C-alpha cells in the first residue's frame, strides 16, 4: 500500500509531501490543475521513461519518492533475488532526474536498474488510465484475464516449458533438413575434395622434413666442402687435432711419475680427447652420408609443390590443416550417408514433443473454458447494477494454431440490450460501456491478484448519476481486502463515496504556475462536492445538496 508520496521539482510541482490511506480514496480538481502530473510522477516510480523536460524550470534535480507498506504482501522473494534490503513496513522507492538527462533509481537506498524498478512497480501499483480501455481490443489481454481467473499458472508454466522444448526440437529439425539439402547438393564436390586429399597421403610434419631435405640437398657441395675441411682438421694425417691431442696426452703421461701436475692435466685432456674423437666421428659420418642426387631432389621438390598447391587451393597454411579438412569432409560424407536415420530420429522426437504440447494445451483449454464461464457469470452480476439491466457478456474459447500461450483464441463478446446480437466488445460498446466493462474486469481480477494499490484515472467517462455511484461502490469494495484504491474523478457521486478525499489545485506565484494536492477536511469536502455539483458559483442549495449526497452515501454504507 502506498503510504506517502513526495515530489520535488517535477513539472509544475515545487514540493509535495502527502500521506495516503488504505481503502477507497478519491482525487478531484479542475481540468488542467495537475492530476496528470501526479500520475506522471508515480509513473516514474514504476519505471516509465524519464525526460529531463519534466524538471521544473531552473531546477537542478527532480526527486520522486514513495513509501510503501508491504507487510501483507508476499514480495520478499523479489528483494532476495535482487539482493536488495527488505523492510516490509516501510519500503522506499526513489527516482532522481537531473537537467543533464541522467536518471537514477533506488529501492531502500540500494541503487537499482530501471528494469528492476519496473519489475517491482508492476507488483505494487496498477494505474488504469483511459488508454488502457484499448486493451479490450487485444486478444492477449483477454486471454490473460481468463488465465488469471482460471488460476492456470501451473498448467501454463508446464505448457510453456514443453512448448519451448518442442520449438527447440523443431528448430534443430529444420536446421538438419537445410543442412542435408545443402550437403546433398554439394555431395559430389565434397567427395571429390575428400578423394583428392586422401590420395595425397598426407602426414603431419612431412612438409617440414621435406623442406629441410631440399635445403640440404640444394647446398650439398658447400656442405660437403665444409665437412671435408672440418674432418681433415680433426683427423687428417699428420695435422689432425685428434692425433695431436693423443700425442700430447702420451707425453704428459710419461712424466706423471716425476711431475704430479702432469697427472691432473692428463686426466683433463682425456675427457676432451674422448669428446673431440666423438665429434670427429660424427663429422666423418655426415661426410659419408652427403651425396647429391638430382633425381631425389626433384622428387622431394615435386612433393613439396603438391603440398603447396593443395594448401593454396583449400586456403590453409599447413599440412595439419589439410588433414583436419580431410577428416571434416569424411564426417560430412558419413553424415550424408546416415542423414536419413538422423532425420527420422529428430522427426520422431519433434512429433513426441508436439504431442506432449497438445496434451498440456488441452488441459489448459479445459481450465480456460471453466474460467471463462466463471467470468461470464460474475461479469453479468457486476454489469447489471451499472445501468445495463439487459446486458449480455460471453467469452468464446476457440481453437487456434499452437503457440507460446497454448492453442486457444479468446474473445470477449458484448451486447448492452436484447435486440443486439453479441459482438466483440471493443467494436460495439460505447465509451461509457467500455469503462464499466473494464472496471468490472479490474474488480474481478483484483480479487484473484493481490495488488496493493490500484489507481483509476477517470474511469467514470460517459457515466453519471446512479451508475456512477454503483461504480464507486465497486471501487470501494475493491479497497476492502488489504488493497488501496484511488480514483481520479470529476463526478460528485464517486467523490462522495471515498473514505479520503484529495484535491489538486493550480495557483499562480511569482515563480510561475504551481500545482499542489491536499487532503480535504470534512468541511472542505462539502465545499468541493458542492462546486462539482454546481460549478464555480457555489450556492446554498449546492452546499445542501453536497451534504445530502454525503449523508445519503454514509447511510447506504
């Protein structure tokens, strides 16, 4: 329930701080006084789009803040899911807007996104303005009303889960069909490419090895000359480093008994001799292996040319990528070969999920038909006292193509008298009749959905007199079960029935036009209703009529 509303620097409002009460309240005021401004401020708190033009002239920041009592509503899960501090007795929602167009939102002083603000706002306040009457033209709104009264939350959730799985399976099936068709069209090309890559007998690492061999054979003469020079230096007759080192070791060993240092030198030279002799052997082996064969070099280069050609053709850079492409082609060809079996499996799975959807949709349809009958009966009971004694109201639940909400097309049919056949309500009902239909629907829905605050913005369009009083009593009834109902009205019959009466006024000041709202006392209320009855000139008769209207309504309570 909305306990307190604070507004600062919003359009024509300098500062407004007003307390609101449970039950049925009314807001009155002349056209243009600023009632829509109050609704606009509340809209900001509900997550509606912010516009820097809403700031009052010369103001740096606009603030709209509301205090709610949520102790009788199960809204704690929202706060837990979004990691927001929860205070059931005093939940504070605030929206700030700067001249730079920046908007900030807070719930219990925790910064939140506008989407989070909107999500909570939808659970706190329902603002019914005249444009909402257009909802009666929309089949999804009519369906949602039936779902609410039918209480089919579990059935609808189960259906939506099944439908989501079915749509995913259908998507995969369609994707498989497209892929199969494309693969069949490309099958010959895929087979040719696979055969070509398979015939190449590709080996990972082959290219690097062949490139090294080609490089070596191309420079065979230079390599052989260098190896010969190295071999001659290491073990050439008379000049070889290995034989010279061996002679040096023998000489030192012969004096080791008389020169102790010679023994250590001999041991050190021994290890060098062993290593050098091994190096000389390797150089000699390399020299023996180096042999230039033009035919072999041609064969190597031809193989490399083939590998390079395949890489250019398939736009890859390595033999490893060619191998990966070959294996991928093999898998595609195998998939084409086995595609019929795969397709049949997907078709069977899709058909099974579709059948499951239809079974769940049938259950949903039955609950909706039961809910539709309940709505028909209750709507007649609500509409007849509202000046429509011969009203007829019916709901058709007809088969439709299976979709996200089931397989039903719901339509509200209406006739205000016995001589007119039932037709879609939005097509035949007058403005006043649509207002009464929407009020009756809201009253019915409010009994099924525990919404803390409902605001009606001139729901009384096109009605007057006794009908207006009956509409007010319906709103009064809605305000009984832990709900708060606020009606913005121009009708004295509705204004007189409110437990609390607020008035919006507009005055001129040194800084410009200013709107304000105040709670009326009992005497002020008599004056306001008298003015609503007689206009700007309040007569003694109007005052008496106002007292009588308030008194008569109090007696009827």
